[in-house]
């Protein structure tokens, strides 16, 4: 059985139509934007990069000890 790390690395080959940089904010829980907003120009590529930073920050905050 493949490890979860190997599975993540295989995702682009398993789902070639998904652009993980663009679609990660849509797949977040809760979603930070919609596919329509990405397609209609509501968000710029800089906005998408900021959404990634926010998702990364959210993930890191989960691992911090509670005060």
C-alpha cells in the first residue's frame, strides 16, 4: 500500500485537469473562493497566492499549543 505522501505526489498524474495551485482555495474547508470567481477575474493570481498563504497559516496555527 502506498503511503499518503506518495499519494499526494501522484495527485497531479491522477487528476491532470486539476490545477492544484489555482484550485486549492476552492477545495479548502471552508472554501475561500468559488471556481466561478477564479474564472471571472474576481481574484487575481496575486489574490490566489495570498489565499495559499492564508491556508498555510491556518494549517500551522492548528499545530500551535493552545494558550
